[in-house]
């Protein structure tokens, strides 16, 4: 055998087979969290989107609403974390915030045009969002999560923990009504509950 050919075959022995993809290849992306079916008796952790496993989709407080909408569509999500420069989480913005009556309220209150509104104008501040400790969630069932969402009138709950040596809590996960509905295979009716005097006034006047 030709020594040069033998040497070439030996040097290529570790190569992996390749092929040309062609047009139409899709891009793999991280999912929103667990997608398997659950029952009310399943562990609550089965419906939590764990942010140590799934990268959180974020936006800046100054992002215009049209760009927030584009980010949601591109990421295939209904909620973004609003993160400041520090970086710290300042709040959440959801499709409800985008398409509900909050943007029009801000337009009327502040004399702005709709295309001037930013995420900070319509987001729900972090201080107004109910959170559950990860240690408590580990002991709970899906039925407990559903009951908590309904009791607080929330579409989302945050899950927090405090790693060793950390100065304060961190947002570890998200519990989403939409996600849980998908996994349970049935709707979850959540009543609209006022969480501030401003919201109470809006509900009474509607």
C-alpha cells in the first residue's frame, strides 16, 4: 500500500461524518419548561420553569412596547423579565400588559403617544408579584399551585431561593398559568383581583 495513502487514512480516522443542510433547517431553542402531562397530584416542581436550566428571556425597562412584542414573538413566550442595568429584576411584562387596558391608561395619564410607551410604563413591578420559596414548592403538589394562582388572581408566580453566601433572594423559577393549563389539559379560571388602589378604582369604574 502507498505509505502516503495509509498515512492519510490514519490521520482522518477521528473525523465525524458531515453533510450539507440545504434550505429550511430550523433553529433549536430552549423550551419554556416541562412539557409533559401532569395531574393535580403531581409534584409542583413538574410545572416550574427552572431558570437554572432554561435561560430567562429579558428586556430593558426602556424598551418600546413594539419591540417588547417583537421579542416575545421571536422567543415564543408570553412573559419577559424586565431587567435594569445593575442588573436586577425590576418587574415582569406579559402579553396581558401589552394588549390589556394598561397601555391606554398610561397614554391618558401621562399624555404620551402609544408608540412612546416602554416596558417600564406597563410592567408589573417586582414588589407587586407574589413569590413562593423553592423549599415550600418542593413539598407541594400541582393542585396547591393552581389554588395559589386562583387565590391571588395571578397568571404568574415567581419561585425564589437564596444560595449559600448570597446577600438576598434570587428568582429561581416561574409558575405560569398558561404552562400549567397546557400540562393539565384543562383551563384554569383565575378571577381578576385588584392588587393596588389604582387597580381597584379601575375595576370599580369599568
